[in-house]
């Protein structure tokens, strides 16, 4: 089975870093030295497990996660990367950074406190960013005396909310990361609980292969001189291409044939999704960075106006008419915000404001963007790389989103 | 795609993004296993050549085998090798018993001088998240400020594979193509690609180096691994940390954080 990258999200202090520490410790993945230190600290230091990923002095002294971190471990079945994220609202940019690197999510909810604002915002972002494999851990069951009733109440509440944002959780598991209950080892303190452990639920996650037709999309990174010829370097992000075929590069609609496909110094017959290759083309002259190569009858839509669901993660609000730059694939295009159609409340899912003048830090919205020249886009569920983008303002990334149409 | 192939192709993508988005990039090469893999990935990214300078930060304290390795492979691969030294630091009175001061003077300062002299705007380097908890916090594109510092309090967001982070004028961005790799991945790649490595990594008389740098600050670990297969087997079963033999990591708590905030690799 392939790798699985799981982002661990949820409200401040609900136990994200502690669950990661527990997973690493109980699977025997920690270096001996670190494990020894933990054992020595024992019950006297409840923050010890969280400190495995919270490695900055500020994080350890303040007992919170400031920036996202990643930890890697293996089971007999596959490689896992756990992506820790901060739960504080002011560090949302770091949470989003971690989430965009994930294929699956673990949403952590405190059994005593229940879902709180960041639980909802994180869940909304997970859904918006297209992560479908979601597990919910109801943590700190020790604080509610491992009570069956409390678990079922929360479980129903959260499943109901997730359903409204289009997420069907694969499992909702009661755990106590601090006490080690039901994370990797089954717990005897919840005799009512017949669910798999969190680790078992993770092992059961299967990334859904995209079904159906995958169009060829070759993202041009740059032309590069190779032995007196101009090679075009880039990545096949979807579908496949082969020697001898005709490709069209958009925007610009330049049609030419692939003379050869190079993987390093080696000539190969074809290249498929995920591969970074070099192409020798019959006529490479007009091809430049940002263009997208595709089959002639199946090019992406090139448009200079699109609607999107976005998140804004900069302290300076985004306002209508702001000049921005859109990064999508290897494309980079100047433009402006035409409309902030709806600012959404991630808890009630209702519009807080329609036709808003501005979008503040940590808010999510539906907006309309107009660009100065056409950008190649695809539906995010067909070609994710051309269905999502980053928004730069004054040369800095301030937000991002997923194209609606 | 299997893990190794996915890591390789994503690293190549990152290396090419650095090349396409910056005016004057360069790559650091310490002759260690990670940066040697990074050089191999650069060669693969650019169809057999490395189209930017390759920098060795020389403290004159490296193992003799590392210098021999550098000269041999720089020539074989046709690298544009630049050796960076902090001449004043080497001539002066750096207190080598103070690891933080020594690393900062002989490595960070040497790099700073070279970046300024060459006008470099991006530095590719082969750090990995699993090496150290502080490195686990890094981004693939990580800007440094005008004082050369890493502002880990307020890193820019990095969304998907859209590497939009840029530095202010007169400073540079660190690019980390191997950030997602583990120590085991690096060795598997060395084996798959049949890459050369300094023979200090192989056991002699029951000891080998897991991590190499300046000779006075590296200790070998107990090991019987005399071949690549042995190393892979050892890493699949060991629970000893990779940098156990590195002096920098044994200093006071948060030494790595302080070093890195000042611009250390």
C-alpha cells in the first residue's frame, strides 16, 4: 500500500500533538533516547508526549503548537506521515499549510468540551480542500469517566455536522491519548466500546483511486538547453503522454509533436502522472513556463474569470478590487477580486455576509476573481492541481482556494 | 506510484521550481549522503548537468576521505564547485569548545559571505524533517530575512506544490528538496541509483558514522554494517537516533533552534 499523509486538526488544546506522540510511542517508532526520556518523565509531565513534535522552545514552554510539523512512522502495512497543526486561530496559516500536504485527516475533539470554533473551521477547510478520508477521535475520554453516553452524543453531533459539509467520517473513535486508551492498544476501560482502535481505523483507510478518464495535463516549468536543443522541463500531473504524440500548449494554443521523452539522461517511451520529465518537441520555441500541455481535443478551459471557495490567512484583510496574483499549477497571473459573494460561518454554514466589502484573516468565502489574461483551469475533482490556487497580494501568499467554476 | 518514485519526482519538481523562479540559485554539498543524493537529483532534473554552482562550506575540519570524495566526483560530474571559507574565522580565535560559536563562525558566516559575494538568491540544501524536531518545522521554500535569520515564529504559508514564498531584496530563500525524505529513503535511493558515498558510512572494526560533518564533532556508532544492504537492514531495525554522534545536538536544549535561527543549515 502507498504512503498515507494524515493531518491532525482540531481546536486548541484538544490533544492533537499528544495523539501524535502517543501513536509514535505506542508503535515503537521513537528513537530509544526519546522513549527513555518519556518514560522517565512518566505521569509527572503531561506535556511530554506533545513535546515530541512541539520542538520549539516557545512551544514547550507555552504548551501549544506554533507551527506545523511532520513525523514519519511505518507499520507492516505502509508508511505514515503525521502532520501536526496548531489549533490557535492566529496560526491558521500554519494549519492550512499542513492540511494542503495531506491525503487524509484526523479531527480531534475534546470529550469534555465538545466541538468548538476551530473544530468547525478546521472541518470546513478539510472539506473545502477536498480531503475525503476523515477519522474523528473523541479524545480525553478519561475526563468524562469513559462514559458511553457522552461519546455517543458527541459522535452523533459531529457526524451530523460533517455530513452537512459533504464529509462522511470513516470512523469516530473514543480515545484518551494521555492515558493511552484505544489509540494503539485497546482499552479495558471502555467495555461498551466495540470500535477498532484509532491505529486500526488508520490502517483501514484506503485512498480512493480516481475513477474514470484522466486527461493529459503537462505543467511546463521551464525551457532548458540540452545538447544544443531546447528541452521543455515539466511534470505530468494527470494522464500520460508518449513519444510521437501531438500535444497542444495552452494558453496560446501551440500544437506540436513530442520527439522524445527524457527521464534524467534516459530516453523513455512514455511518462505518466506524477513524473517530472523533459520533452524534446518538434517546435519548442513558443513554449514557456506556465503553459499546460494536453491532448488536442481535450484541453483545459482557459478563462480570465472564475468563482472559487477561498480561505484568507493574512492579518491584512482582502478587499474587493484588491490587486492579486493567482498561482495555479506553474501558472502565475495578475488580476483582481471582482466580488466577495458570500462570507461563510463555518459553524452554522450560513452566509455571514453577501456581497461583502472585505474578507478578514481566518475567514472563508465564495469569491469571483478576474485575471488579466486567461488561466487554464479544470474541475478540482478531475485535475486537482488545476482546480486549486494560491492568492498572492503584494508578492506574499495571503490565501488560497478551490475553483468552483 | 511507489514511495521512492514519488519522492524522487517531487524533489525534481521542487529543484526545477527553484531554478525557474530565482535568478541565481546554488546548491550546498557537504559530501554527506543527503547532499550527494540532492546533487544526483539536480543532475536528473536537468538531464545530466547541474546548471548552477555547487557550494562546499569548508571548515578545514572535514575528514580527509570527504575531500578526496569531493574532488573525484566534482570532476566526474562536471560540477561548478565553489568552496566557501570564513577566512577571518579560520585565521582567528574561534573557540571550538563552544559548538554554537564554532558552527556559526565557520559554517553560517562562511555561507553568508559567499551568498553576498555571489549575489545568490536561493540556496538548495538537503535537510530532512526526520533529522531533527526543529527541521521538522521547515517549509520547502523558506525565506531568510535581511539579517540572514530564519523567522520560525512567522513562516509564510506554503500551499500544495505552489511554492510562492519569496525573500526580501538582498537576501535569499532556502529551498529544501529532500524535506520529506527519511534517512532510510536516502539509503534506498543510494542503492537504487547506485550512487557513490564516502566510505566512513561503512563499519570498520565494529563502528561506522551515521552522519558526517566536521571530524572533531562526529562520533562513530557501534555497527557491523559493511555494505549498503547491511545499512538498510540496520536502519529498518535500529532505534538509535541518526544524529546521536553529532556534537551540535548534544549541546544545551534548543541548541539546534538557536543555530538555525541564526542561519545555520
